[in-house]
């Protein structure tokens, strides 16, 4: 059974890779880069809120475009869910392994080249996980959003951010996202060998750009809504709300699935 033996050897190598600390860090780096790509793409879509006249229509067409990707949407969703699961699992296992290696903490510990971002990765990650759950329930399922309408992300965001506490939570979560991306982007490049050791390890220009752009880009929408920058506008919805011959009932179901990836409903 040569084929069977080769398959078992491959599984064994994969298992050894996953069990090693280096392997888990590589998994975190790769899944982190996937997450960064999604975050920047999602942010770019949300910034259409600031187009001025026609923003509602642009956001609606963005939501419809995501739905029209069909099977590709399911592939993207599967990759994202898998990346998040692997990222969180590897992070938790590495943290537990570090705790076991030193069950008694240092009597006194002084940071040398660590940053606020690196020291808050675990707490920030927990907040971001809570935010993901809330965001899906809030902007995908419309739980608690006044006047929620599928395929009308402009008004869903505008109405959703009429709640002060939702604005506050989003801004806090985006601050955590910025810190997470600052350390995560740099650590991912170091882990994958794309960045060499430096005499100035705290100089992380690319990581700073990614973190600031993402955090401010996402936070701009709830802050803009709170400041009343988004006027009441209604997009021209597709007749009978169908795409590619689907029925109205099917469309409503599909739009929920779509917004879980893009947060566009």
C-alpha cells in the first residue's frame, strides 16, 4: 500500500508541524495575513458610506455584488472561518504552553523592546472575538438594529449607530484591532522570514500603516454616523429583490449568508 503509506507519512509530518511551537506560529502568521487582507477589503467597501450623494445606492450595489459571487462566497467564508479557528486555537495553545513552561511568574518584569500592542494581544483578541459575534448579530442578522432591511447596508449602519453604546463598542473594538494588527503584521513577517532582525526592532513602518489605516477606516463609519454625517437616503432596490433568478424568499436567506462575510446587510 505505497499510496496509503505516503498519506500516513504526510499526515504524520503535518501533525509534527502543528505540534511544534514554530508550526503554530507559522499557522498564526499565515492566517493573520489572510485576516489582514479581509479586513482591508472590508474597510474599503465600508468607506463607500462617505461618497456623499449616491452612497446608499453604492452600498446596496456592493451588497448585491457580494451575493452574485455565488459559490466563491462560500469558499471565502469557509477560508475565513477556518483561518479564525486555526488562529485562535494556535494562540491559545501557545499561551498555555508558555504558562506551563513557567508556572511561577517573574517576581519583577521589565519590558525591553515589547510594545503595548504585544502586551495586550490576548486581551485584545478576546475583545475582537466578542466584537465579531456582536457584529454578525448586529449588522448581518439585524438583531436590535432599528428598521433593519436586507441589502440596505447604508441605512442599517446609519440606524445601527444611532445607539451610542454601539458606537462606543465599535470604536473600542477598532482600537483593539489597530493594536492587534500593529503587532500581528510585524510578527507575521518576522515568522515567515520576510523581515530580518533589526537594530531598531520597534521601527515597524508597514505595521504602523496597516494598523492606523484599518483602525481609522473602520472607526470613521460609527463616528461619522454619531456626528450625523450620513443623511437619510434610500437606494433603488432590485425589482422583487432577486438575483440570478432566485425567488424573494431565497434572496432574503442568501443575503444573510452574504453579509456574514462582508457585513453589508
